[in-house]
C-alpha cells in the first residue's frame, strides 16, 4: 500500500501540531515535519514538543537551501538534530544524497532499528533520461538507503513516464515524484507503479513542492486507496486543464459502477507526443479539449480514409 503523507510547513511548533491533528483526522498515514520551515527552530526544546503525542508516524526532514529547502546552517548541526529525532523515536529521517555518505558515517551504525533512512535527490529543472534515473537510484541504494526518494520536475507530461518505468523496476522501496502541474499524474498514480509514499497537502496554502494535490483530492476525487497495478488510466487531455470539473464527475461515475479506473486532468503540450508515450493498454481512454479538439477530426478523417481503402 502506498502511504499518504502530509507535509507540515507551519512556522511554529503550535501550528504544526494543529496541522498534524488535522492530517490524522483527514485520513493521512503519516506526516512529514519540515524542520526547516520553523522560524527560530531550537532542536532540544522544539523536537520533543513536536513529537509529544503526535497522532501519526513521523518523517523528519531538515532540508538545506542548497537542495531547495530553507535551512541555511551547517551540516554538523543538522546531522545532530536528525540524530536527536531518531533517538526520540521518529519513524523516518530524510537525508539528501549529496551528503548521505557523510551522514551514514556520522551515524556510525547507531541508527535505531525502528527508524528508516530515506535518501533523497531533487531536480527542480527537469527529469533525466531513464538511464540517468536508474543510475541515480543505484547510487542511492549503494549509500545504504532503506527507501529511495527521487523528485524531479516535469517540463512536459511525457516526462512522468520515465519515472514510472524506473519505479516499476526498482528492487527497494521507492518514492518517485515529478513536480509541477505537468507531473500531477506521478503523485496520483503512485500506488499503480508501486510507490512507497505520496504527498497530499492540507490546503493550497500549505505546499512544500509544486504540483502537490490536496489529501482530500487524493482520497475523495481520485479514490487513491483503490488505485493499484491493474487500475486503468483515463483522463482529459487539455491545456489549460486545471479549471475542468470532469475529473470530479467521471471519477464519481467510475466509482458508482465499480469500474477499476481513475480519470485524471492531463496537462499536455503536444497531443501526438502524449498519445505516443502513453500508448500502453492501461492508458485506455481519453477525452480531448482545447486546444487539441481539432486533432480529433484529423484522427477521425484518417480512420475514414483507411476504412474506405
Ligand atoms: O522531498 C520531498 C518531496 C516533495 O518535494 C514533493 O515533491 O512532494 C515534498 C517535500 O516536502 C519532500 O521533502
């Protein structure tokens, strides 16, 4: 089962505690505490307060600014804080691949068994080739990760297919996410491709990366708990597509007739490229809207021509 994780991005401990309670009430499986978001964070006082009676399992992330986070201090203090979190019983700690070797050395075998180490890599510009992604995954595995995490950026919706290909072949638990609106599919279809975890935010003001859906959308619109390897993918291909109410309507219909499929908003830039990339039988039906409607006529005319020959 793919876990649903709510990132906590409050600026104070109190705000995070309120959001952790909201995440539990909304049906999340765990929370990610982004320590780098807390203003004036004091590890020894704030960490025990944050973890005390937290209603859900906890992933702790203390993201430095050189990897897209807000922490601008040194690694030594950061490593000590992450180790303190482990001692206090957190379930997961996230460390960036660039310093993972150093961190594993710092731990020198003292990581509590209960705590899983997530080694992460972020690319805020693009999504590399399948080969480069696979090499990245291998490097993360080598460093001793319990869970591999790769977050890239989609400049075109077809980029997501490379992440899926790498995820299905990964031999260890993997979190594979593609940021930006064009990458939404990677977040919703995570259970179809064996993703260990996917992020859902509490509301639009509480994002920790671009393209994150809300937890409510994942649960109530896309019915993510029912998505699995056999789920068919349907959707609306359009640009823009965010405004469409189609996913709400179609997913309700699919659920009401018990058909194992999910209907997604698909923000595409080139229809032919999209159809060429997502041609596997599981991507089994699409609606088409502006600016691609004219393409339907060309396809229909080609078919008529073929039939008449
Ligand atoms: O590394 C990740 C993944 C993420 O960037 C995302 O794309 O959802 C969100 C971050 O909070 C988390 O630390």
